[in-house]
């Protein structure tokens, strides 16, 4: 029993001695060894999210930096124009040469342009084309296709003006010859009629190409019938062209 008590005491003394050692440390030394820890800020990680095409053709490359924290780099081609930063609940706005860009806290991007700042397309000039032909009567016809429609300017072989016809004034005449413009569906045709000679007729398109020729059938004296030079029924051709027959008595 003595041995047991001696051993227990010795152990207690050791514990007390150890405690005394700890307590004997200077107070200042204990605080210096255990300073208050201040966590270092975590480094920002800029993660690419998407690329948005903007209203003027430039792009915004969106990156997420943190919760409710986005940044958008705006590029025109390879040139970086600006960086928008949206953090928390505030959206970020940018403007350049009529382009407006908004970066919202959830990372979405919207854009629009000022109409007045956009270059307006120049109106394309309406071209005028013309072609000159020598008609069967020896006179000159200039077939003009211009901004105000189609017209035919008629003149003598020496260049003296005779008459001008168009779809508002589609018919004219000179010295026994009749000249007409005829609307045939989407096409306009120029018809030359030898009214004095019996009604032989020539039909041109506005490229100046002779597309039909009608001649009087001698067998139809008193009851004129036009026969196309390529064959077929002349009455259909005459009615379709919309000009009247000229009676020829044999």
C-alpha cells in the first residue's frame, strides 16, 4: 500500500510541476505566439461564360468572376473597346458611337443602337437604258427604259423629233404610219403599223429585237386577217397586242 501511495503522489507532483511551468510563461509571450488570424482574400478566378453578338456587329465576351459578379469585354474585331463590370445587384452600362450595351448581374447582355447614328444606305440610282432601231418606214425609234417607265422617242432619219409615246399616251402617228406601246402582261411591246399600206405590222421588245411580224393575207380582201410571219393565227396575235385592224380593200 505504501508503494501505491508513493507512486500516486509522484505522478501528481509531476503534473503540478508541469502546470507550474506553463503558468510561469510570460503573458506577453503567450499572445505573441498566438496572434489573431486574418484570412487572406481568395484570388479572383475569371471564368469564360459566353460570347454575345451585339447590335452593331461587335461582340461581348462574358466572364464570371464570382457570385453575382460578371465582366464583359467588348470587342470590335480584334480591338478591345471596353470592359463592363456588374457586381451585386447593379447592372453595368456602356455606350460608344451609338451602341448601347447593358451587362446585368446574372451575366446576360443586351444591346441596341441609335437609329440616327447608323449610316443610312444611299438610294440606288435608277438607271436608264435605251436602244435605237430603224423602223420599216425608215424613221428612227429610240426605246427608253428609265425611272419613269418606258417610252419611245420617234424621229426622222436626220434626227428631227416627231413624237414621243409612253403608257399614258400610248399611240401616235405620222405620214400614214401608226406607232403604239402595248402592255402585254409584265412586258411592254412597241408596235409599228403601216396603216396606209394595209396594216402590215412589226412588234419589238424593249431590247430592240423584232419579235413578231404580221402581214395582210391577200385572200382576205375586204375581211383583213393578219398572218404572223412565223405562221399561226393572226387574229389571236392582233387581239393580244391590242391594236385595231386596218381594213384593206383589194
